[in-house]
């Protein structure tokens, strides 16, 4: 993922990206009921995925973490720099998907963020870390109570949305959107253009202009905007 | 809606209004699971309503907004100043009910607020707008994914509560309550009186007094309060 | 509950306590979907319990509060100083479990906090009170709409967790955990030790160290930590 | 509960009883999402109640049933003949509230039925027993997994409805309604009258008559019905 | 709606219709969690719609039914013969959408069926009526407890699906599908063809043939089927 | 899986198996809210698993089934005879997990059953097939609307329970239980013994005997049962 794409996607909102994807027939791209711990941070990076199934008491005890190949610990230590670790927790926030130490390690390794459709523990500490983290709600119990982490970098569901490894995952203060890798560049460019237009529209609206003919623009408005844009960025 | 009524209703809490309505047999007046984007703002005004049904792919595409009569856009451009636009989104927050540009237009038109039992998009921008907005949770996808806005100013349900056009809609940091228009003035007056009494009670409690005989007041307390009130407000 | 235990439990996170309890076979100790009104406050104390059943219109009218023996009012006026009042609201947040005046009374009486798996009303005022209060979501309607408070200090469920009178209830910015009284002291000591170790681990991780062999610690790491600890606290 | 009352209540539907109670201001009397295992059986009797809280692993193991005072077993062996055992399972059907052997014992002891807002296990066997049993859905796990039975004959909630010991519990193929004891006789008589009228209405409707003026009846219809009734039962 | 179309649509399954609609880009046409009272009946007819909002205690009392213009009663007495009455109950099954007498009237008037995303009361009697009726679950309380019927023949949502007056509503033992009027004839014809093919496939599968190349058919299978069909129906 | 084990497990109830597994510390083995289409059939066999993630519009179109390697079709054609195909549908019943033709193929191939935590389509036809099938509720839409079948024979979750390929899956009229392969034989034997004892208990209870000392048995009852068993089975 090149820096331009990353910069562009961090500049636009998840709402604008949803609309750009809707234009391409993709209707289900926003993770449902998944919220930022820090609404002031932006997140963007390719997905590395981690998949959980329900825990079973005989298999999921504290001893499992002694194994460095345990998928949760391995995912934390191998998620590439710049990537977002996305965890399929089956929407179950009754136990944590991860906590502050593991998320601190992701930060130290220059990963881009972490997402689960379950919950995180140590959320006050995660908030202080200043690392992009999205979840359903805080959840103090250790993951072993309900989750068995089972494999890494397979296609998963998260928040009701398909996430394929390498998909571009973008987060803002509103939530998280998944952009298929193959169309990420074109979607980013379109979203940049849409954002600029919408900034102009918002300014017009704040100045008292009606949305009629403005949003969406009729041909006259479109011409007006293009003229303005040309005069400004020309 | 006259200014006195508006001022009175903005002065009392939704909790106090719920109790005043409960005394009149109205038990279901508080919108369930509908939250303010900005807890520091107050909202009060008559309801203008907008109703949505589920979207259908062939009818709900981006082209529909070119029609200035599209109910969502028309509602935004015709909701009277001082009114609250209340949207029946069938409790579905999977797609947005509105976004920052439309809400900015409501603000520019001096409307009093916006409420949905779905979600808004562009919530970080809405937060900056400083306009009263209440919803279930942030939702970035465009409304067309799940909502078809169908008519304006019909009776609706929102958050499980009946909302008739013209009902007085009041919001505080806790949520939103619906006051039937015909009893709004008497309810406001009673709520003002209740609020004053409860402020006095809270001060007594903070000073260490038991709630026994105080809240609710026995005759002695009632007399004591009335004496205090007379001495203070004469 | 002695001061040392209280101090220790206020020092550790609910997440760490959950793990210490998990080691003892207790998997279901964290109240689900119960959140702090003020994430910056800590709470710790023995549970005094209050139980609600669904309201019935003929029994639950505003007149009931004239009775000083009404369980809700009695609980507020008799909950011992230092105790946490825990309310079983059957997970129903459609009406309030309590409001700011009653919670103000708990504060004046030096109680340690209040918890419900329903909602509180007057939440803006509760936030200003600075008293630890945990609930599902704000709920303005008076409790009589849906709750009939029925008895005090019986075993209850709250947030899906068993709460026995006298159990130690601990809250932080993440939520609430219930520690059985009989093991509270040993759990607290273990949690203190775990917390110290995890603080050291977090510092190592922030400095760039891998979690491999660190968390959980292998024998070498364990020795390293003990040496560090001896040099520091020795 | 005398035989006439029992016979009358077994003759009318839960729907008719709900309407008779609605006329008296009682709106919340039908257990929500609680279904008969055998839709062909009728049930009627005073409530004996059993209350459950969430299980805790150290307290709820198979050994507890060796204690004859264990509330679940004691309730089964002491529920009076003719009574309905109503279990507050907090709406949790993940583990059973009871199974075929205990329900067989209720049948042998001439109890009138059993109700839970959780689930029963051994439902195929319960179906063969031919004993009125109402629950949310089948649930094979033993109650100890999620339920701790805690006390008998206290007021409870079941299916979102208040149930006081001694309330009259009536079940048909549709579900279960709770009739406060004090008004059971008058409600039964009214319901009998309503049922007879509705049977006559249904026959009229089947014969092609409009519901206009018929249901509810206008004065002419009322007179017609009374004349018919007089001629028939005169 | 002509008889041929009705006969065709009654011959095919809702599953086949869903696939035919999916081919046309319509993904959300099957009412979610809406079930037949009698799985052995088929239903087909244009939709007449009835819309409910939440009840309000002062407006929704038994007296309202004395008004022959009350929307629920009017809908029952004016729904055209051959039509299906579809009720938007906002998915709320806590109170009934209709009962056996009103449904009996629909039957007497030769309507085609009734659908709600709430519940019906008097379900044992409705079962005996032998009239197609689809709902979420049985619900004995009168509609006034939670529903206010507000208007007729407006676009509605039911079971999460858009229903426009005149849309063709088809029900079988599985549930209910909504077919937009304009494409009903072509969808019916395609579904008939698909059903015949699937019957042939099912027979092949029962005889031991692999689904590979059969379902969906490769060119050879397609030719084989067409030859068989020609020999049979030719 | 040998025939004796299969015969034994088909002879005992899922309830008894749950208890035998609870004795071994396994509390979460019964699939929640998963129901038989035919309550009169029994099912037993090793699990072959199929995993779904949410669909994406560009990837999940009817054309995908032309690929014989499509996981859903491949699973149907390769699930070994005697095995139960268990589908992880993420609890999403909005679209089908499979339909009658594919399930007919499983039957023709002598598989033992099919389970999903979503829904099946063509349920009336599946009922006629007489093949064990368990799901949440009927769902007519094709799987492509919401499901993307992604891989075969990986560990999955189904109904909130972990299912590993090869685990023994047992179904009766109540639902489905998962027995870890390694302990299946010992659990089967214990369950057989428990079932025999419980049959004897049920007969005692039907004859009027108290459950006190009987269930669970005290030493005298245990001796009595063993004597009876010895006299009967020698």
C-alpha cells in the first residue's frame, strides 16, 4: 500500500467511502456496531485477519499462551507494519478479543490499528496508548472465556462485513469501512473529489444556500463548483 | 409554539417531563436507545415528521436525489424554523438517516433539531456543527442502502414512541421525550414547579438530609418548602 | 471490608481481577453491557442488593413512595456506608432504576457506588455528582413504568452475573466485576502482583520488546522480572 | 381456587382474558415469547413461584441436588396440587429450567402446569407426558450451567410480566396470561360473557355479516344478541 | 391480477421466487421471521396495506372501535377480494395485530390472506379457520396495548421488506415473498420454468446423480433436460 | 465412527449427553436456537464443517455455482457417508444455508444429517425428504444474498458452540449437541447408563414416588436400582 493511497484514504471520511463503494454496487462495507476507542484518531492499512471460534473449556486455558504459535500471540507478533489487525470475534463482546499489552505491541511494531466485532479489555489503558482501536464495547474478561483464536489471514466476517486479507481497512471517528484492495486506488481518488465538493457544499449551506440544485448538484451548480475549483486549485 | 413554552421546556429535564406525563397516564413517551451526539445541547420544538420504509434496489439509487421532491431533501428544505425533524427509521441504524450537509441546512434554516431511531453519518462533522441531533449510533452508509424516505408529516413511531406532527419534542443530555401538543403548556408549568422543588430537595440531600419524608415530601416538608419558596421568590 | 483490601482492589483493573477469578474457575464475573457514567472514577465495596420485578399498573403508582418502607427508598436510606448498591433491573433500561436525588443521598451517606443492569435518569446531574454509577444507558422514565422494587439483600442477577449480598463489587472505567467475598483478599493480592508485572511488561513492550517469552513470561523473563523487582522494591 | 373459577378460566381464551384485564388498566399480563409444548392442553391454577439467578461455577455443581432443600427440587416436591409452578429464568433459555422427570413428578402430584421464560429439556418426553408446560424453546443443558435456583414463593418476573404467588395463571394454545388473584372471579365471569358473545359474532361473520356495527356491537346488535341469547339460554 | 398469474404463483415456492428476484437485483424480498400459522396453505394476491405506529394511552382505548372509520376495522371491511392484507406492525409482537373474528371476516369477503410482522391473537381459532395467515408469533393482548392503526394503502415495511400497495404477495409453508407488481408476470413464468427444472433435478438427485454439472446445469445437462422436457411436454 | 458408538449415541437424548459432558467440565456443547425440521428423526455422525463469511455483491452471484470447486457444492459432494455437515452461518438466517436439492444429495450419498445456525430454504420439501436437518428458521432467499461459503473442514462455531472436524454431532427432537471425538465412547457409555437409570426413575415417579432420595439417588435408592437392574438384565 503506497503512501499516497494511505494519505488519501486518511483524508476522507468513512461516510464518503461508503458512498463511493455504493456507486460500485457494494452496499455492505461498514462494520456494524463497531466503535472507536478514540474518536480523534484515523486509521488506514491493509487487513491482516485473525479468526476466533467459541472457546471450549478443555482447550482454552491460560497455559495455551505459553505456545508462541498461539494464533492470537502470533498475529500480534507477525502482523506487518502498516497493517490493520482485524479480528472476527463473531460479534461476541462477552470476553475480550485483546488487551492493552498486545495492542501496545502492535503499536511498537508500527501496525496501523486493530479492529474487532467483540470487545477489548484494559480500554482505559488503550485510550492512553493513542493507537487506533475499534470494538463493540469494553470487555474485561480474558479472551479464553469465550474465544478460541484459530487461524490467521483467512477471509473473515467482522461486524457483518466480509474482510479478505489485504483489503484496505479505513477508520475514522464514525467507525470502520472495508475497501476491496483491487478498487482501493480508484475509490480513494473519487472519494477525495467527493470530499472536496462536499466541503464546498457545506460552506455554501452554512452561508444559507438551499440544498435544492446544490446537493446533488444540477448542471449549473456543477459548473459553478468547477469554476471555483479551477480558480482555487487551477 | 410560543417563546415562554419553549423556554420553560428547555429549562426542565426529560426525566421530569416523563414524570409529569406519567401522572397523566402516558407511560411511553421517552425514545428508547436514542442518544445525543452532543450531550451539552438542549432541544425543543414541534415535530415535523419524515417516514422511511425499507429500501428496494431498483427504486433507491443515487439518482433519486436529483428530484427536489424527494421526501428526505424536501423535508430538510421545508421543515419550519423552530421545528424538530423526527425521522422514523424503523430502528434500523445499518444505514444513515441523514448526514452533516443536510443537518447543516436544517441549522441554517433555524430549525430546532433532528432525531432518528436509526443513525447519522458524518457524526464528527455533526458534532462540530453544534446542532441538536439524536440517533441510535453512528452509521456511515448512505440512507439508500436500507431506507426509502416515503412521506412527510404523517404520524410515525420513533424509538418505540408515537410522534404526531406538532407534538412537542424535547431533548437534553439524556435523550428525547415527546409531549402531546394539547397538554404541553400545562406539562411545562408542572415540570417547572417540580424542577424547582427537586433542586431544593437535591440541596437538602447534599447537606445530609434523609429522603424519608423529603422525597416525596410529607405535609411538613411541603410546608417547609413552600415557606422557603415564599421567602425566596416572594 | 478493611481499608487495605479496598485500597488494593481500587488499584487493580477489572480486567486483571477477571483473570485472577478465571484462574479459580470463575468465568462469569464481569457485568455485561453495564457502563460507567464517569469513566474516571473507581468503585469498590461490598454489595447491598435491591431486586426489581416488572411493574403492574395497579400496584406501581407515584403514591407508593409515600411509604418509607418502599424497597427502593429504604435501600437508599439503609445501604451501609462503604457499600455498593447493586440493582437487579432484569436488564430492562426502558425505565430508570434510580435518579440523581436518590444517588445524591447514597453519596451523602458515604456509600461506595451504585450499579444497575437497567438505566439511570438525570444522568447529566449524576455525572456532576461525581459518584460512581454504572448502568446500561440513560433512561428518563420513572422506575414505576416498568419496575417494581421488591426486596433488599437477597441474591440477585445483574448484567448476567450472580451477585450475593456481601460480594465485593469493583468498578473502573471499563465496567464492574463481582468478587466472591470469601476469596476477595487472596484475589486482591494476586491481582496486585499481576498488575505490577503487567506494568513492567507494558514498559518493556513500549520499549520495543516482543511479547514472545515475555507475556506470558518464560523462566528467563520471570527471573529477569524478579531481579528487577528485587532491585526496585527489595 | 374453587372448581367453578377453574372451569370458567379453562373455558375462555388467553386473548379474551387479556382484553378483560386491559379494561381494568392492566396492559402487561401476557408472558412474552413463552410457548406451549402441547398446544392442545389447557392450564389453570394459582402460581407457586421459583426464582433463579445466574449460576456461579463454584456453587452450582451436580452435588447440590443431593440436598433435598435445593430450591428446584423442593419446589417440585412442595408445589401444591392444582397449582402452576412458574419459574423466573431471567428469559435465559441457554440452559434448562427443568426436565421430564421433575415435570413428571409435578404431574403425579396433580399440579396444574409449569411455566418458565427459559427452556425445558427432554421436551420430546414432556410432550408425551401430556402435562401443560410452557417455555421459550427446548434447551438440553442442565440448569446448573446457567441457573442457580434461589427461592420459592416470592414475587417474580416471567416473560416480562409480574407474577405474585397466588396469582391465577391461565394457559391455552396461544400462551400464558397472569390474572391477579383479587379480580380473578370477576374477570372470569366477564370473560365467559365476552366469549359467548364472540362465538355468536364469529358465527355471524362466517355467515357473511360485516363487522360494522357488529364488533364492537352497536345498540341494535347488542339488543339482537341479547334476544338471541334469551331465546337460547333463557 | 389475472387467474393465470395467481395460479402460477401459487404453484411455485417462495424460495424459487426469491431466486428469480435475486437475478433481477432484488435481494431483500423475503419477510424475515414471519411464519405461517398453517404451513399447508398457499397464499397469493395483491397487497392492501395497513400501517401501525406505537399506541398512546389516551388515544388507544377500546372505545375507538366504535368508529367504523377506525383504520383496522375499515381495512378489514374494505380489503378487496383476492387481496392480501399486509400490516406493518414495526416487528412488535407484544400485542396482536388482529384476531380470529377480523380474520374470519377477511375470509368471508374472499380475501387471499393476512400478513403481519407482529403477532395474531386467537391463533388456535385462526388455525381452524383455514385462512392463510402469517405472523411472528402468537400474541394474546389486544392491539391497543402497543399498536395504533393509522392508515391504509400507503407503502410500508413488513418483516424488513418494502411493500407497496398492489405488490404481489406470495406465501407458502416457508414464509412470504413480495414481488413488485410490474415484474410479477415475467417472474412467475421464469419461476415456473425453474420449478420444473428443479423438480427434474430433485428426481435425478434422488436417483443418485451428483450435483456436479447438474445443479446448476452444464450445457450437456441443459440439453438433456430440454430433450426430456420436449419428450414429456412436447 | 463404529456402529456401536453410533447406535449408542442415537439411543440417548441430547439432554443426557449434555449432563455427561457437564460432568467433564464442558458447559457449552448444545447449539443455541437451532431446531429440527423433523422432530421425529435422530441424527449422529462425525462433523464435516463448512464455513461462511458475509457475502459481497461482486463476488457472490449465481455464476459462482458453475465452479464445481465452489465450497458449498463441493462440501455437498464430498461430505463422507455417515458424516453430518455442519455449517457456520454466523447465526444469520436472513438467507438460506442450503436447500432441498443439495440436502437431497446429502441423503442420496448416505450422509447422516445437516446442521446450520442460519436457515434452510425449501423447508416443506426438506420435511418430506425425511433427512435430519437442523436450523434456526426457514429462509427462502438464496445463500448468495448474505453468505459466502469459504472453506471446508476447518474448526468453526455453530449456534455459539465450537465444532472441530471429526467431533461427534448428535441430534434429537430437542436439538443438537457436539461431543468431542476423543471422549465420545466414554460419554456414550455413561449416557447409556444414565438413560437406563432415568427411565427407571421416570417409571417410579409416574407411579407416585417422590424425587427426594430418588433423583439424584441416595445410597438406598442406588442399591435398589442396582438390584432391579441385576434382576432384569442379569
